[in-house]
C-alpha cells in the first residue's frame, strides 16, 4: 500500500490531512527530537546549498555569549543613564537592549535544552 492510498483512506474518513499524527498545520511532517539533535540544515539559511555552499549551522553558544554581553552592557548603560539624570529616551534605549538580550537568551536556552547542536 502506498502513501497515496493512506492519504486517500484518511481523507475518506472525513478527517483533514493535518489531523494525522506527526503532521503540522500545513500538513508537513513535524521534526523529531532526533532531527533537533542532528541539526536542521537549511532551516534558517535561505541560500543553503546554493551554488554548492554547505548548509549553515547555528552557533547557539556564540549567540548566547553575545546576548549575555548585550545584557551586561544594557544594564550598565541603564544604570549610568539613571545616575546622570539623562532624558527618558536615553534611559529607554539601553533598557530595550537589555530586554532584547533577555528574550534572546530565553530562546537560545530553550533551543539548547531541546538538544539542538551549536
């Protein structure tokens, strides 16, 4: 029996294609834990494989270090701006930098906990 027969039989039961186990909302296969551990080449690289280029791999540890640096700089600049009675917009910029770094750190840690390499 082919996958086309399975899909036809599934469709005949009245269930939408994306209701099948292991399928996403667009009907694509969901990545497994093994896919995350192995890495997902070309996932964030629109030019991956173009002209013989190897697929990009995410450098999560480097990104984590840079986000940590951004958090430290954002907090230090915020402290400095408050200390010198700077205008509100001068205080808001480093606060925005620090908040962006915190969000990035959370995303990176979730991806690393999921087992993605990098």
